[in-house]
C-alpha cells in the first residue's frame, strides 16, 4: 500500500492533472465571456445545491451551525468525477470548449472554497466540542526517549528530562543510540557503549533509572519514531549544539521527520548554558493552545520544571488562552508559581532581564493544520532567530490527536 500511494501521488495523479491542464485552452477563457458566464452559473448552482443539502441535514439531525458548515465545506469540492464527465463529454462533442473550460474553473473554485471553509469551520467545531469531550489523558504519566545525536550535550538533555519528570515517578528514561546499518556498524556500537554507561551513572546520581537502547537503521527519524512506539514513550527529547548549527538541514530532515511521524510530544532543547541556574521561565503560548490534546500534559511538564528549578513562570499568551493556562495549572497536583503577561514574539530582541536573572525561554509550537498552529512559531522549526542563539530555549510540539 505504501508503494501504491507513493506511485499514485508522485506519478499518476500529477501526470493526470498536467494532461488535463494541457487540454484547457487559455485563449478561450480570456477572449470570450461565455466561459465566465457558464462557470458563474455552474459555481452558483453547485454551492447552492450543497448548502441546501447541508441545511436540510442540519434540520433533520438537529446539528449546530459549525457542524453544518463543516459538512458544507467537506462536500462542496468537485474534482475527479466532474473531471471525468467533462473529459468524456468533450471527447464525444457533447459539450463545447467553452463549457469544458467553465467546468475546469468550477473545479478550481469549489476546491479552493471547500478547503478554506472546512479549515475555518472545522477549527470552530473542534473548539466548540472541546468541553464536551471527556478528559481521559493522564498528565502525570511521563516516559522520555532521548536520542543521542551529540554526546557533548546529551547530559544536559538527561538533566532536563529528570527535571521535567514527576519526582515520584519510577519510569525510566530511555536513551537511544542509532547506528547506521553498514560494515562499520559493530565499530559504532562499541563507540556508544561507554557513553551509555556514563549516562547510566549520571542518572543514578539523581536516583533515576536510565535504560540504554541501540538500534540499527539507515533512517534516523524513522528509527526514533519506531523506537518511541515500541517503548510506549510519551515525550521525545531532541537537542542540538553550536558545533552542528546548520538548522535548516537539521530541522528539515530530522525534526520535521520526527514531528510528522509521531503524534506524541516532541521537545527540542537548545541549552548553551546550564539549565540548573535558571531564575525565570518565559513561555510563549499561541492562541487556542488549550484546545490541543497535549495541553494538560505539557503544562504538567513545565510545572514540574518550574518547581524543581524554583523558578517562576511568566506565560505570554492571549487573554482567553492565558486564563485557561492558569486555571488548568491550578488543578495540577503540584503548586506552580505562574503569572500571565501579554503575547511576545521571541524572534525579536527581548528586553534585558535583571543582571542576576537567567531566563529559560519556552515556545509552545504546534504541527501544521492543528488548532493552535501559528506560522511564526512553526518558523522556529527551520531557523533559530539571532536573538535566541545564545539563550536557553525549548520548543515544545504538543501531543496531537492521531
């Protein structure tokens, strides 16, 4: 099935669409008024028919306005069947070139309108139904997977995982060494053994159990995703360093592969300084972040981090989202010193903290097409802004519904 999807999406569908596009006579569209008149009539009838059907469905099943608009958006687009009918009609001269071009415009218009309406109505529907869904997630369950990419910063990531865990949790931290499956595999495995032993001793000093795992694979993102599923982890903790600071290459290949390959929480840590000296935690939260499945979970993580560092949290968020953050934080088992401030853009230079203050910046991002997706936050996935290169920064991609 994977191969069929790949061949279909990369070969057959593009060739089909290109071949149809070659049939369209652009001169007819721009030299005559009839294609536009035909398309205007077709688009009006198509939209009106689908709207009437959605309205009748709302009356029969007593749906809400958001549910009706979502149905309207999902059923509006015309594509494959309409295109086949138009091609057969043109081939047997049942329709004119003007009408065929109008049908192409119909397909384009309804596809664009359907995508736009479905995204807007679907987001409103998800927000309206948030309070109706039982909260079954366990925010206190934390099981980390920490891949070893750079031995130089792995201890900082282990320390971060220890601080974000519930102190009463007995869950082990999983470290993952991925070795390329080739003739040098055995040599690389032997290279990672002393590193894993050292990390085990480092974690034991804090009373934490650490489980070292080695995987043979040729694709690092896939190996991380598969290991996370096998081990049942809730959080994947990644990091980078100044030594390999080609962020576009790193994020484009590794991070995006991991984020898109799993629905679990993914945390990226940029820690040029020790996190243990943090005096204040500043967290930028996008609008509607409280609607995500992993909202309570990441709040629990940053709450544990704040308590272990004895550092207060300042949330930078819109008013409604900020209120949800503070009210949810109060329901967590451990008290967290937190306040709310206006939204802030971490890509811009931040006001200097007091001389004795060392801040930890946390950015709550989200995967594309999710409720709280913000393109400014997502841009951090590919390029770290200059003001943040020397700051301690965490980027959190919350858990999503699969």
